[in-house]
C-alpha cells in the first residue's frame, strides 16, 4: 500500500512540475510586445498601487510577483537603464527608494495590455468561458489547499532541516 501511494505521489509531483514549466512559458500575447510577462506584471503592480495612493519598494514588488529580491533588483536595474521605471527616494527616509513608472512607458504599456487582453480573450473564447471559470475556481481551491497543508504540516521547515 505504501509503495502505491509513493508512486501516486511521484506522479502528482511530476504533474505539478509540468504545470509549472508550462506556466513559465505561457504567453500573454500572440505577438511581440514591448515588455515580457514579468515586466508587464511589475508595471501593472506599480500602477495598481499608484491608483490606491500607495508606492512600492523592491521588496514589496518581489513579494507580489513571487520572485526573489535579487531577481527584482536585476529586473528593476534593467528597466531603469531602459527608462521604463525610476527609483524615487522617500522624502523622510532617503534609504527607501520607491519604484515608479515613467510617463514614456505608459503608451507602450497600454499597447501591450490591449494586445494581451485581445489575445487572452481569444484564447478563452476558444477554450470556453465555462471551462475558464471552472479552471480558475479549481486552481484557487488547489492553491488554498496547498497553503493550508503547508501551514498545517510545516513541511518546508521539516524537509529543509532533514527531518
């Protein structure tokens, strides 16, 4: 019985890895855009925060995008060199640098977002709206279960310490 469960768990883990790989390669647009998926998400998060009257620092962006601070630093450095974003020091604490989108970026970003909306709309139309909504509900439920299990078992800490 334990062997069968191990084989099933191997299969499940491989399936999740395959989904993650495919997710990383997913295109949000059917043609070349000014920004890649991560850059579009980064700009989107900055603009969403701005709409809420907030500003984001690199650490917050890293958390929102689910990537390391080192990776976000490299992305921001690249985008800053390209004139897409700029760092703006806090008025009170000069060590804090907020990441802001430059005005010149907004035109290309809006073109990319419009392209993404059209592409994803076409995909959903072909995939089926009901299928898409079901997929979203199932994925949210799966992720809620993953988080609950992680918290309940504290598996990351146990595995990391070799237990």
